[in-house]
C-alpha cells in the first residue's frame, strides 16, 4: 500500500506547524471570497472605499515584486542547495518574475488597489515563497521520497505557466489602449470557464509541490486552490451581475464541473 511518505519528505514539528498555518491562512481568504468579502483589488474591489489607494500597476507590482526579489536572492542565500531545491527556487522565481513582466508589458489596468490589501497579499506571497524555499533547504539530507515526482512536476509547472500566460494575454487583448470597461473574455478556455488563468495557476503550483515533495509545498498548493476556487466563484458571480448576456453554461474554474 502506498504511504504518504512515499511522496513526501519526512516532516518535523516546525514544518507541520508552518504547513497548517499556511493552509488555514490562505484558504481562509478563499472562504471570504465565497461569502462576498473580497480583498480590495481587480474588478472586485470597492471603488468607493475611503482607504488609501494606489494605481493598479503600482499595487500589482507591490503584490509580486518582493516575492520575485526573494526568489532571486535565495540563490545567493542558499548557494549549497541541491538540484531539487534549485528547481523549487527556480520555479517560484520564474512564476513571480513572469507576473512582474506581465504587469509591466501585458496587462491593461483601469482601476486601483487599496494599499492595505496590497500589503497583506504581498506579505503572504513573500513569506510563503521564503518559507517554501527555506523548508526545501531544511530537508536536504533527509531520506528522499521513494516515489520521485520532480520530473512530472516540471512538466505540470511548464503547462501551468504557459496556460496562465496565454489566458492573461487574451484578457489584455480585450481592451484597447484607451478603454476602461470590462468585456466578457473570449478565446482559449474562456468558453468553458471564466477563470482559466486561475486553473492553470493551480496546475503550476501542483507542479511546484510535485517538484518539492514537502508537506509545506503541498499545503500551500491546497490553500492556494481553495483561495482561487473562492476567487473564481466571486468573479463568475460578478460577470453574471454585470452582463445580461453572460453565458450561464460557462463555469467558474473547472470545465463542466464548477
């Protein structure tokens, strides 16, 4: 019979505790999204909020740039990392660096972001990235999982990163340079789900957890999945409220299912 440790490195009290805290904190925000309590960014933000706001470009850079910088710095902080640890650090750095490049050269923003929401999300991304890389460093020298998933993980990560970028590109092409309104997305998997970019982000993080094979990476991916389920649910609900002709057969995240 296959046991959990066939897939995962042995877990210490520290790793187990951080895994539980990470999962509960991230998934908590997913539950809030379903309940209609949204973090104040993108189309779901409250434009009438009196809290301090920044432009969407500045806010999105705040979200992703610190985690990206830590990813790059980790190669200097942990120069003795083994191959698997380097793969984990590389995947996380690529993920956040891609997001920074998309913010600068792909996305067309029209709104803003509440600063405290941006700081909260930025801290979450940066701390999760740092913790995942650090825990990968800690398990070096431990008994390797008997089932090696890092190569399937690389494949899943590449599929996720490409699918996420492709659907971000389609979203950016919906709006001309001087336009600020929202349109129903078309192309790719948008005829099946309203958030295929979230679906591929989940696939990418499943890939990272396969590469890592630590309890923390798996719990982070599970928490992120719960959050993006909530976010996609709220996004579909928003489109239904804004567009009378929104096709109701289009699901939130998973084609034909949810």
